[in-house]
């Protein structure tokens, strides 16, 4: 599949029209302001299973063990050079939706037969770039965000994405409250614009 200079934004919050959704839309407004094609999806709108570790994907080029909503998401991810990931912090980590989504990208790795196995990513070297946004209720970074940012950044760096920027938003919980955080809203929009420019280079 041809990789295009477009951005896919993925939201992982179970709460519709909450702070995560607002920041996702704000980031995409920055992407659109640069004239770059973009699309937003919410993982809560797709029914898919977590990875079962069946390893059937190692004998093919895709997840062949589960036929579910992820089959609709793979083409969107593979086609877009830019990626925005947004997750609220649940118990100091990404949501269960985001974790299941990331685990289902295991099929994008190829492994050697030796032990410990070496691996390569089938989508590395394609100029893929990403922006990460995480939202937490507490004002302290370690408590509010915890592992959330690392849990998104590290797997996607392994897959071959370059981090353009990340935005931790602290001390926000009430639905829609992030709109009052003008600094966070501006930063989200700016990150979207920066991502659009980065994938255009």
C-alpha cells in the first residue's frame, strides 16, 4: 500500500466528546491549517479483540488470526505517513483500547528464528512521524500521566515512527474542561501543524 502525506488521528478515550476528543480535534485543526489531508477515528467505535498471541501473522503479512474491526483500521494506519495518538491516563497508563490497538500491530514485525529473536518492522524507513497527547487528572506528571506517554511512544518508535512532539495535559478531568486551558489548546493545534509540515518534507 502506498504511503501518503496524510495524517491519521486516533483517540483512545471511552468518553465521547470529552477532553481527549477535544484535543484530538484541536490537533487536527492544526493539520488542516497546513493544507494536509487528515482523518480522525475513535477506537471506541470499533469492535476488536486484543492480540491472542497465536503467531499466525508470522506466516503472512497481516493479522490472520482475528477477523474483526482491526481489519478496517490497518489500511488507514498503513496509508497515513503522519499519526496523532491521544489517550487519557487510566491507572497511570494508556486506556485498554489503546493497549489492545498497539498489541494488534504485532503483525507489522518480522522475527528471526533464533533466540532471543531479532526483529524488523515492515513499515520502518517510510518517513513516518507522530505526535502524542496524554491527559491526566492530577497536577503532578508522575501521577497524572505515569506510563501513558511512554506506552505510546516506545512501541511506535520501534515500528519506525519519529516523534515530532508530545503534549502532556495535567490537572484536567471534568468533561470539556480542557477548553479553558488555552495553552494546551494552542499547543495541540501547533503540534498538528508541525506534524503536517514534517511529513511534507
